[in-house]
C-alpha cells in the first residue's frame, strides 16, 4: 500500500480530510446501529435454534440472490476463494486439464485452479475494459482445455457472448469470477443478464470491501440452468462440499468429500440488508464515475471504459496513465491532496510461484496486460464519498488538462 506521508497522518487538520482508498470502513460506521441490531437478532435466534452458521439467514440470502440475479440456485460459502474452488470440484474436471483465465486478476482465481490439480493458462486482456480478450482465449485452446474463467474485473462483466459461443462450440465449462461484479449486467440475445447467470457457475466474494459484504469474509456460488441441464445434482453436491460432506441432518455422517466452507448467520444477515440497497449504491458509484470521467476528459489519462451493452458497477475506478512516470506523479499529487493510494494488481503470471515454475501453468503472449499493468492507479470510488471529496479528487485530475 502506498501510504500518506507521516506528517499528513500526524496533522489533525489533514487527518480529518483524509480520503481512504476503500469505503467499507465508512459503510460499517454509518451502519453501526443496524449491524449491532443484526448481531443481537442472530444471537437471540441462535439461542433458540442452536444455529449460528448456515441457518435461516443463509437460506434466505440464497433465495433472494437467486431471484434477484435470475439464476437456478445460489449457495453461500465462507469466501470467494472457496466459491471458485468448490465450483471447480463440482464440475469434476480431471486433474492436469487446462483452465483459461486472464493474467490480470487477483491471484485467488489462479490458486483455486492450481489447488484443484488443474493448469491455469494466462491470456491477454482487452485494452479498454481490462477484461479477458475472447481472441486470446481462442488462441490458447488446446486438446487439454476444459474450462474458461472470465473475470468480471473492477465491476464490469467480460465480453460474455463470444466466450459462451467458444464454450458451446467446444464443450467447455465457463465459471464466471464475479467477485467484483455484484449487480453488473450484460445484454445477451436481447436479454439483460446478471453477472453469474451466463456461465455454468458464478463465484462472488462477499468480503466487506466488495459492493456488498459482511464485516469479514464471505462468498457465494450461483448455479445456472445450463449446469443443472447436464448435472441435476450440482446443488446437492455443492451443499455437501461446503459442509465436510454432510448431505443429511446427521452431524457425524459424511457421505461425500468436503471442506468447512459455510457462511455464518451474521454475515448472511448483513449481506441481506445490503442487498436491498445494492442498486441504489451502484447508481451512486456510476454517478461518481461520470464525474471522474468528465475530469479526465481533457487529460492524457484514460478513464475506464464501460462497454456498450454492459452496465458497470465500479467496484474500482482504474485510471490508465500514459507512462510509468506520469502514474507516479499522479499518485504523488493524490497523496499530497490527502487521498490514499493503494497498490494495484501485478500479473498473476509474474507472481513468484508461477513465474519460477513452482506451480505448473502456461502463459500466452500478454502484450496488452504487460503494457498496462504498471500504469494503472485506482481512485477512491464508493457511495460514502462526499461531494467535496469527489471534487478534490477531480481537481487533482484536472491539473493535467
């Protein structure tokens, strides 16, 4: 993390005007009374039922998500990483097969594939949206390819129509990594489809920093009709996998292989309460993004592109500088204005375990990803930003006009 200077932190005046990079702290502070009330209700209900994990709140969250995002079923788990791992396990892909994914993503996407005994294949990204390039997917396919994981990065869905056409033609699985895309949409065959509803499964993080999430970690898997058509037992199988192989009511009867990957009742209730506000919060994110784009319009910096037919939910706002030097200067100006700047992703293929061959992988040519990865800066973007703060950040951008 690129932190503010020591003098900035110690100054009472500057400390009051400090703008954090992520807004979950403000969100939870604003919702403190609701969180305490939710915690009390979970404690009271648990005193009667004995259930503080995977109870009625979890079941309601799963139902509400399935209805809201138009999927056949949803299953709550303990993290987005677990969601990816359990999805791969459920699809039953043989060890040693390959899974194609973008090189620009959080490493959990690749770790889930490697932990399943599969080979991640890192491919290039689109230069405007930073999501996986369908042409790069095509170029990476071999006889060993079993699945594609498009990552809906920064809050925008990948270009799903060509990806689904590739998968349908070749019989490949599609797992949507939707950890950053709660409520994002894509127009497909004259229908508006939600993130997590187009592939075989969608995997969400419900971590507190995401557009909705609990105080700690949480995750969710969406299951599509596409999956149930060829694997009707998928939901039951996932329920066993998340609960140490328990498929019935007997606590010490374990019918299948499994992990401890359940969601607790407090996280589920907080996610339920936030789900009711998600659309309003996403609208606020889009409004802030519009103001940022206007401030960037006359500068050499590139605003994130919202592709036609895709509704962005702006989990993050990545600004692309024309050079590494200008990125550094831009970040220094932000810090001087009291704006926190945090590190951005490195390419997964450049992470030590993959780069040095400790974990098997395959990397395709990555000219776009390698070009942009060192030039991206994330601006603070969350519903709790105040208008004065948005203007202060915008004023830094306009210095380059």
